[in-house]
């Protein structure tokens, strides 16, 4: 083993030992504190009485220790290992604080186990674990942390097996009668906060918005269950939670076309399911869009760029006929006036998400080609939803190409036209790649 490899393994071993010591010290201390109290309450949803006791699920439950020791060694880069250690530290310390401030205990009696193998594990659990340290469940939080590393290390059936096993590890906290549902939900909320506070930038920009949507989803799922007995708020909150999970997954997968078809329309079933998501975006667009004058800025002769406008605004600007439209918004249905244009093109891009080099090339090629072939009575519109970022990236690339400008000069020119322009941290490296590929 060479010196570099030895140093890498040494760092991984150090993190594994550190995590073990941090867990042991905090967990044992908080459990001892809770056991010293005269009375420790429980928090149980009414439906939990129907959760079955499943003895064999002690196997995935107890395998947590194995993952505990091995996962640091799958962190191939120093930054990845440091990110894992930061997340582990944050989750463990915040959970310990919750155990001290809001101590809870498990309230169900565990049935006897007859299988001799399973009985060994349950005896160990009874001896070394406690009915305290409940919410948030560190077992569930750690399972999520393990998956945040391992999901990038395997593909195919291996990834599926690890995913299912870690899912069983988390669900096992319920079926071996060690945790209540509130513990799982609060653990998911806590671990999502750690993902947001300590992102691993090597895994792509889309992780952040995806984790934000997941966090909101878990919060609304908790709110839904807290409304137990009140059907309407329970349904509404659970609906919002499912929508957030779905949107988060689309961000994670980079699925830009999850809502709209090639004509900018949204099918009815998607309109219904994603209604909360679209409503929030519509409110943001309706009330927080900067009222520039004019709303669409003339980037080049007969080429306008900016936010999504409604039909009346387009009519006032005289942009209601003979249009070539490039719609970059992924979240809102296109205005009917624009969607009905013969030369309407939908290139949906997720808001505040990473734009792939391939998508950027395809989009800018189509825009440049369309501008070169404009009829004398045609105008061209390029818009996203708010007109701050996505449309501005392609406005910069358009004038850089058509006017043969230096990239920095192109950025300055667009900024002089739209003072509200926002370039996310991925935008300039992306544009540099596009410009370099064309030179």
C-alpha cells in the first residue's frame, strides 16, 4: 500500500472511530439522563396500535453497526469524507439536544421471541439499548446518511439491494418495537436539514433544491399526521407532501419535462396533482415579478427576452402575432396566446437547477438558427418564469454569438438591459464551456 493510499485509509479510519465515539458518548449520556427522570412521556399516533411486531426485521435493524463501521471507507474523496463527518456530527448533536430537551420513551410492550437466532439479537437490544432517546430516531437518520454515500457508489441490482436493506433498517425501528412514527418523521426532517447545510458539491447542484423539496415534504407529512382525526387538513397536508417529494425527485433526476408537453401545455392529471406546486409558482410570478418597463427587453432587433407575460401585457407591447417563442419555464403552463403560435418551442429548464451542457448547446443552437431565419414581420421572444436567470443565460449566449463579443462584455451588456439579472454559481462556468466549444 503506497503512502497516499495509506493516508486516505487512515483518514477514513479516523472518521469511523470519531463517529463511533461521538455516538457512544452522546447516546449513553442522554439515555442515562432520561432514565433518571421521574416520568418520561410518550408520543403515539392512534394508528400505531396496528403496526405489527415482525421479529425477522431485527436483522436489518441490527446491521446498522456494520454500516456504521464501513460507510466512511466508501467516501473516496477527502471532501466527501469531511461532508459525511459534518453531517454525522450535526445529526448526532441536534438529536442529543432533542433527547435532553424533549425526552420521550417507547410505550409498547415487546412480545416474546421464540426463534433462537432472533432472540440473541433482541436480548442484545434489551441489554444495550434503552426505551429512551426516541425523537428523532438516530437509527433512521444514520440509515439516511449511509444511503447518501452508498447510492453514488453502486449501480443496478447492487444499488437496489442496498436501498431496500437500508429502507428495512429504518422501518425495522417500528416493527421491532423500538421507535414510534414521530421518531421516524423527525429523523427524516433532521437529516434533510443536514443535507442542505452540508452539501456535497461533487454530486451536482440539483441536490440542494431536491433536498429542500424533500425537507418541505417531510414537514408537511408530519403536519398531516398531527392532524389525525381531522380528515380535510390531513388530506391537504399529505397531498402537499407527496407533491414536494415528486418535485424533489424530478430535480434529483434532472427531469426537466416532468410537467409540460412540447406545446407548453400541462395534462389535466398533472394539473390536479401538481396544483399546490403550480399555485405557489403562480403566486410568486404574479406578485413578486419585477415590473420592468418594458416587461420584455429588446436584446437584439426584434428579439425580446425576460419573464413570462400574460396575454394583456403582450397585446400592450404589440407582441401578439407573428412570433417565434422560446419557452424556458418548466413549472408554469405557457400563455395560450404564445402556445398557439406556429413557431412555439418548449425547452423547459428547472428553476435554480443545473443546466446540462448538452441542453444548453441544443437550446442556443435553436435560438441562433431561429433568429437568423426570422421573417421581416416576425418577432422573437425568449422567456422563463421570472426573467432573472434562465432567460438571461441564453440572452448572454445569444449576443455573445451573434455580435462576436467577449463573454464578460456580453454579460455586462445584458446586465445593463436587465438590472435584476441573477446568475447562479453554475451559470458562468457553463457559459464559458459553451463559448469555448464554439471558438
